[in-house]
């Protein structure tokens, strides 16, 4: 068993030894050792800079705390975020498809199709309210002139929740057409054909999505979202929170937890 980390530097080092939660074009994300509600995101170009960090800076990106898992503290090339439950849609699908082949002995096309069906089942079973929260969070990004990145690996799915990660910079992305595309066609090419079951599940999902869009006034397409983007930023894109002290890497795990809580409370107060 790994020893309990005694300071923030050791937490970071141990986290990077854990199996990653996911990675994308820019970064790899790990569970934060000893603090299960958070993740460590390390930029792939950070290697040479990690060692230059001596303290963590509390930051506020102007994202509502629960919405898109914003960074709470940052060092050179890495940051700590609230953890969104579940797995990304893409990873979920890949893991299921692989397990269908290795554990169930299915041929690839069947393994892919069955995995796709399973994801559609999960989505169809999600509570209606989750669809509303999901769209509200996307619409909230529009008010900040930020955008979703419409890729399946930026949607986190669990049995009970569907949340975003990794916001981008184009608010024109924030419309229902994109969301449908992300949910239904995230890997359709390799997922074989749409079975009758898949089509039926997609109808259920569409119904939930449409109802959520109506309740949250979600724009349907790019032309509609274009009219909703504010001319000015409500917040600066990012600022250090001067009221909360910098956290040295020699600080204790308890101090890290306290700082993360304080940042979350600080951000929450602004909304
Ligand atoms: N806050 C988070 N909670 C849980 N998993 C996350 C979180 N942020 C990212 N991930 C996982 O890590 C992957 C890569 O992170 P992301 O920030 O999207 O990096 P990139 O910019 O390289 O795409 C995501 O696709 C997702 O699976
Ligand atoms: Mg990503």
C-alpha cells in the first residue's frame, strides 16, 4: 500500500501514479489521491514545468461551481477540479465494447453495437431533471461567452447524472442540435448499425431532451444561440482569488482540503 501523503507535493506525485480517469488532446486527468471529490488535470506539455511550481494559486474562472468542474487551484501546467461522476461517453463506450469482445466473445461489430445500445439505455434511464441541469449548464456557458466542446469525451455519464467537463471558447456551439449529435453519433461509424432497440431508445432520449430544452429555453441551432450571446463578459475569463492565500506545496493535505472548500464557497457566493 502507498503511504499516506504528508504534503501537497506528495499528493500530486501519488495522484499521477494512479490509473488515469481520462485524457484528451491536451491533458490527462487523475483521481486526486486521498481526496475522492476532486481530480488532478495535468497538461501533456507540463512535464518540464511541474517542477517549477512551488505553490498553488486559488482561481475563479467565473463558472458556477457545479456547472463545468472549473479549476479551483492551479500550478504550472496542472490544476485541481471538482470530480464529475461517472465516465466520459466515449470511454464508457470503448470500455463496454472492449469488454463485450474479451469477456463475452462477441465479434467487433456486435460488440460495438451492443455497447452503443447500453449507452443509449443509460441515457434513456436518466432522470428527466438531469437533462434540465445539463442544458442549463450549457446555457450558462453562453452567458459567459464560453462554449461546450462537442465531443463525446467531454460528457460525463453515470447511472444518475450527466455533466460537462472541459469547456471551450466558442459559444456558438451551445445549442440543442450539437447536444443531440454528441449523444447519438459520438462514435456511430464504428458502432455498426442502429438496431430497432437503439432507435426506440433514441426516441425516448429525444423526448426527454426536447422537454428539457423547452423548460430551459435552450436554443435549437446556431442562429438561435447567436442572438443570445452577450456582448461583454460578465466576469474576467480567469482571476486569482486574492482573498484566499496561495498554498505552498509543502502544505498539509488538510490545508489543501480547506483551500479547495474555501475556493468552492467563494465561487458559489458570486452567483
Ligand atoms: N472534472 C472532471 N471530473 C471527472 N473526470 C474528468 C474531469 N475533467 C476531465 N475528466 C476526464 O478526463 C478527460 C480529459 O480531460 P479534459 O479536461 O477533457 O482534457 P482535454 O482538454 O485534453 O480534452 C475527460 O474526457 C474526462 O474523461
Ligand atoms: Mg476534453
